[in-house]
C-alpha cells in the first residue's frame, strides 16, 4: 500500500469504525453479468491510455456488478472524459461505517464482514443506512490471500437521539 497513493486511510482488520470518505473523482466500470470479469481490464486500459495514476482502494458495490477506481490527486483536476466502457464521475464526501478485515477477497469473507457491520448498526441506532453497502479492496491480485486487506462500508446518516 505504501507505494501507491491511498485516497483515505484503511480500517484495521477486526475494527469497526465510523469515518468520512472525502469527495473524489472516480472511474467506474459496470457489467450486466456477474460472470463478466472485464471491468478491471477496462479500468486498467483507461488509466494506462490516459496516463492516470493508480490509487487504492478499489471499490465494488455489493448490490451490483461495478468496480470503481479513484483518480489520484495528481490527476484530480484534469478534465478526464468517459470512454471505453469507463464512466468518469464525481463522488461527494460520505459518512460510512467501516468493518476492516483480512483474507482472500471471497464473497464468503466479504459477507462475513458485512454481517459484523450490520450487527454493529443494529446495536448503534444513532446511525442508519443511507445507500448501498460496498466492498473496499486494498491489495492487488498478486498479494497472497491470507494477508490481503479489505473492508465493507455502509454509507450512513446520523439520527438525532431524543
């Protein structure tokens, strides 16, 4: 993680925390099929073709087939255009509850972290979901699964407690 720009700080494995994710420009690729693994390839071709600095993390909503790369600070002010199946979009700052984890990027591991996050939300009614949950991946494909770090985020809003 040290050699690549991080858009925000990772949540430590085993920790659940509330944090604000800063506003950002994102490159997004989606697919109609869960079996379609071309999203990463389209994003990688886009950053290579447009000379956009790679950043971490990579995000993927849990409810749909989509992958999001952050545009690094070096390129954030550039007028990047959507092309090649990649949409360039702005994401506003958001408040999330984050469950940090370690292990392979399997759906079983991701859903286990999501369940811990949901249990935390049940016990902390001051925070209520405000959007769809998504997975956050910190390591590339060549890092062994046992040491990979990921998290699950649930966007939230704070409720006033009476």
